[in-house]
C-alpha cells in the first residue's frame, strides 16, 4: 500500500515507456483487456481490512497508470493506427484504474494515482471528492480520445461511466471548498468531452444539450484557469467552424450558418474575460473567434437581417484589435477589412461607412498588382454610386504617393484610367469634372508627369467620352471632356494632343452658339496648322451668321446691306451664311406687306433650292435641314394663300407649279433616303396637296387631269405616311413604363390619323365622282387607293375601339364601284386578331368578303370554305330563327361551290376537312330543328347533308343513314 500511495509518473514518459510498440495488432488485445477490467469492476468484492484484494487493487491501479502514461507519451503520433491504439490504451487504462476503486468509496478511501500529474505529498489520505475528480477526468479524456478516432460505441460506454461519476461529484460535499476549482475543471471537461463525442457521432440533440449545460454552469466557468478557458473555447470554436463549413458547401439558405452562431457566440463568451493582448495566445484566439463569428453572421443574414449589423459590430471590434497589433498589414487582416466591405454592401450602408471601409483597406495595403486589382474590382461592384468610387480613387492616388519606396507610382496609370471611366458614368457632370481635375492637380502638385503610353491611354478615353457627349448633342459637356486633355499632367504628349483637344472643344462651343468662347480657345492652337485655320474659318462663318441676324434687328437696318451680304456669301461659297442672309431678307420682305409678297415667294424658292442643295451634300445633317425645309415650304403656302385671298386672282402658275413639284419630288426622294421621317415626308406631301389645290383653281383644262392625279397621289401618300408613323410609335413605345400616358398619347395620334383618312377619302371621292377628266387607268389607281384607305380606317378604328366606325367603313367598302378582294381579306385579318372586336363587326367583314368573292368571280375555294365556316359558326351560336335561316342559305351556297369544285384534280378543290365539317354541321343542326319541331328547317338541313354525302368518302352509306334517321324522327314527331 505504501508503494501504491507513493506511485508517480516518470519525469520523462517517452523514455520510461520506449519498450511499448504500437501497432494495429495491439488494439484488439487492449479492447479485450478493457472489457475484462470493466467486468471485474462490476463483480469484485467489497474491500475489507487486511483483505488480500487490496494488493490486487493496487496492482490494477499500477497497470492502469502505466498504460495511461504510455498513451500520453504517444498521443501526438500522426499515424491513424497509432492514434487508434492510443485511444484503446486509454480505455484499458481507465477500466483498470476503475477496477482498482471501491464500489462506494468512503471519505477515507484512496484515490487512483494521478495520471500525468505528480501527486501531493502533504497527505496520504484524500477526500472523496478528490478521488471522483481524477477518475472523472480520466473517463472524459478516454471518451474524447475514442470519439476522435471514430469509436462511437466505445466512447458512449466510457462517457456513460463518466456521467455516473459526474453525478456523484456534483452531489459530493466539500464544506471547505478545497477542491472547487478542480471539481469545476473535471465537470466542464466531462461536458465538453460528451459534447464533442455527440457532435462527431452526429447526435446534435445531445451536443446541444451539453452546450446548454456548459452555458448554465456560470459558477464552474468562473473557477476555470485561463488555459482551461482557452481549451474549452477552442473546442466550441472548432464545432462552430465545422458547422459553418458544412453550410458553405451544401446549405445555400444559410441554416447551418445560423446553427453555428450559438457555438461561436458561446466560445467568445468564455474567452472574453481574459486580457485582450494583441499578440498573445488569448488575443489570437479572440480574433479567430470574432472572425469566424462575423462570417457566420454574414452567411446567416439571409434568415435574419439583424445579423448583418451583428457581423459589422464583430468585425469592427476585431479590426480595432488588429490595428493595434504589430502585423496589422498582413493579408489575413486585409481579408477582414474586405469582409467588412462585403457586409456593408449587403446591408446597403451609407456612403460614409463604405468610404471609411475602403480607406482602411487602402491605408493598410502593400501596393502590388494583385492589391490594385482587388481595389478596382471592388469599386466596379459599387454599381451606380460613382461618387463613392471617385472618392475612393482619389484616396488611393494620394496613398500611392505616400507608399514606401514609391511602390505605388507604377500603378498610377491604372488608377487614373479607372477614375476616368467611373467619372464618365457619373450623372453629375460638374462633380465628375471637379473630381478629375482634383486628381490631375494632385499629380501636378507632386510634380509627377505621366509617361507617354499612359498619357495616350488617358487621352484616348477622354476623347472617347467627349465624342459620346458630342454625338448626343451635349456640346458644353463634350467641350469640358476635351479640355481636360490639355492639363499639364499630360505634358509628355502635349505637342501632339493639345491642339487637337482645343480644336475639338472649339467645335463644341460653335455647336452650342458660344462663338466668343470658341474663338478664345482656337487662339491657343499653333497658327501653322491648317486644321486650326479651318476651325477658325468655321467660327468666323457662324459669327457672320449671328452678325446678320443682329443687323436685321437693328433700328437703322437697310435691305441693301443684306444684298451685299448675299453677294459676299455666294461668292465665298458659304452656304450657311447665305441661308441666314436669305432668311433675313425673307423676313424683311414679309414685313413689307402685300407689295413685297411676290418678292418673298421668289426668296422662298431660292431658300428651298439652297436647302435642297445642302441636303444633297455628303454628311449633311438631315435632322437639322429637314425641319428648315418644311418651315420654308409652309411659309411659301402661307404667302401663296395670302396673295390669292387678297388679290382675288390666281397666283402665278409658274411659281406654284414649281413649289408643288419640288415638294412632291422631295417627299418622294425622302421615302427612299430619310430614315424614320414619316411625319416629315407626310408634311411635304400635305404641302404639295395644298399647292395642287391652289393650282387646280386656275389650271387650264388640258392639264387638269394630270393635276388631279398628282393631288390624289400626294393626298394618299401623306395619309399612308402618318399611318406608318403611328405604327412605328406603337412598336417603339411597347416597352415603356408609363402605360397610361403612352395609351393616351397613342390614342390622340390615332384619332388624328382617323380624321386624316376620312378627309383623304372625301377628297378622292369628290374628284372621282365629280366632273373628272381621269382616264381609266388613273381611275383604277384611285380606286385602289380608296381600298387601302378602307383598310387603314379599320386599323385606326381598332386602335381607338370605335367599332361603329369600323362597321361603317366595311359598309362603305361594299358599296364601292370597284372593290378588291384583298381589301376585305386585310380587314378580316385585322379584326380577327383583335380580341376586343365585337362579333357583329367581324361577322360583317366575313359576309363582305364572302359576297365579294362570289360577286367578283375572284374565288379562292380554300379561303371561301374557311370564311363560310366562320360565318356559319357565328350564326348558329346565336341560335335565332333568322340566323339559322341565313346559315342554311350559306350552306346551300357552299354545296353549289362544292359541286363545281369536287374533283381531286381540280387545283381549286374544296378541302376535305371542310366537307366533313359541312356534313356534320348540317346533320346535327337538322336533328336540333326536328327536336324543336321546326320541320321545314330540318328538311332543308337534311337535304343539304344528303347532298354533301356525295362528296365525302363512304358517302352512300352515310346518305342512307341520314335518310333513315330523318324518316324515323319525322314519323316520331309527326305522330
């Protein structure tokens, strides 16, 4: 017993047990030894005084301690078989030590030898609590080792024994509280070991329960040493990381991340009371917990949005501690700052928070290709917040100059190019220019001059964005972009680029009418360049135009001055100046009264001829010249009308003839050359129509027919152009968001189109039905125009939902002297696809097309059969006597057509499916009429069905069946 009480560990366990060799074959023997020791512990006798069993118990304890110390010596061997054997050795050691204990040890019982710790020599007898503490620790460690190597069943058995000792230990009395800390360590070790084993086994319920037990054990937690706190917090963190990792790989909704939060939170609660020294083990563990906790919060924010704020708070605390460390610029800590940016983006944080987060990244980063790429990619993900991106760019540029060893200067070109791009996307043009100027001034203040290649790249971008504004007619903004290219920071290429930038900016100011500003800028260019003199000439021309307009407005203006200006402009070939002078002369002539109106007409002709010549030149700006042309043609119409009304006589035929022919020919040319200008072309045809009407009032008889045909053609072309323009707007506005406003605008346009169609038809009918001198060919062409106008009228009525007008249009078409079958086909197609079209309107169109096909001998049997089927379906669905009578009439007409086109060799053969439909419809309707005692109607339907049987397969048999059925039903209803 004395040797047993004094037993202790070897000071060097590895040296004491080098004779023990681990192998996989040793494990089964150890497990059998553990089983035997467990059985012995259950059935051994109670120890009495001077009992020889005491020596056996001492031997069991000695062997158990030996095995345990051997397992401790080899526990860090990485080989899996060694670890498994080590766990089995711990199990056998625990069972041997357990077998050496009493079943119910009393207060004076011996404890098991302290494994891995030297025993106290101050006393030979330990209290009851001390014995339980040590055996509970051994059981917990053995269970944890078995669970670590995957022996779940063995681990459960050991931890079950540990549970018994834990209950005894918690119930044990310790009046002096001598073993409070040791008891706390043993119980929490049991909880954590049971928790780890259950988690590895996949028993989440037991693991959560053990976590709750740890969380509730505040009294025990307060007694733990810092080392024990670190160990326990590390176990909780490990479980939390495992759950979080499984969430990352296979849990897109974030359930695993939400589950991991409670584990990591508890780990932080346990480690939090320890001193937060930046570079100590406690500080490193704290940072690891905070980093994992922030990541868990972030990944679970899809389920709980509040977790984003918690993630930000955790990261902020972590970054504050990181900034105090010695290695605050390490890549690991930069990842934390990037995580904060991601959280702020998802939380849609305000501008200042994101700016501060990016500044923290930039302030602590080492300038390199990868870090600059990360910054630029992060800025690209900011979306439309270009103001924030600009501010971050400026801060990064500033830090690039302050970087150690000038490491950031080589990346200035990338930063500048990215800044220019983001500024081009900014809606606030003034802010964008201010930001770019600030960046260029920063480089200039640092006395840094960009090399040629980066300068060329930046200038290319500046010109590209300037050209984009120029083509969008934002002249002032384009000039600002071009002038940025003249900054001193681009001095390496200034001898080539400055003149080009100034010329581009001058052209922009010319376009927006700021000629003085354009002149001031062009004077900065070298005078030896021909392009500079060309732009200067262009500016002078525009200034001349402005001078002419100001001269006309002067109080002492004289028209002779304009005549001199006209001669000067004509001799110098300056068409814009000449146009301006002629327009000024025209205004002066119009103000002169009736006496000058004839002169004004001549001036208008000159202006129109000049504008048409300018439009024919390559690169002409048609978008500007077409409205000018329309305006002057309208002026001509006004002048001609005024002269006619005031003088009471016809105006000069030559002038009016030239005007209408020029307007007509310009409109015809515009049909093939002007894109998306339907309204302008229609306007020119309208002007030609008005002038033709004036010409007809004073035209000789021999030219009247020609003028009438031109009038009909111009009037029709103007109407058709407005229909095409309305269709194009309808398709262009189909995706607009303001649906109500779009419908209102389109309805207004279609209403005007409908009025124009009605006026055009009236005008044509008046010419055709009046004392017209049109020949047969012209009359036929006019009739074809009327047919097309009927189709346009129905289309406009469908757009406006004015179905009475659509019905009237169809009736008008049926009364026309010469109607085209294609007219009714087009009308029917429009109505057929219109879902809101009333049945009576569609029926009227179908009837019209059916009658037209029969009356005009323009019969397409296939189309006829389809139209007839649609008409009969509509009539029979109404189920009124009048409709049925009309339907049987159509069926009888179909029988007549069928008799004429029944052979298979006939290219116009009646379709077989329509024959079958006629037969089935006639037979079924006849039966319905018999049931309703409408014998006369039934007779007609059955006779039609019998006749149709001759033109279908197996017709004789079907005819006999119909006759028998008709006879039987007739006898039944007659009796």
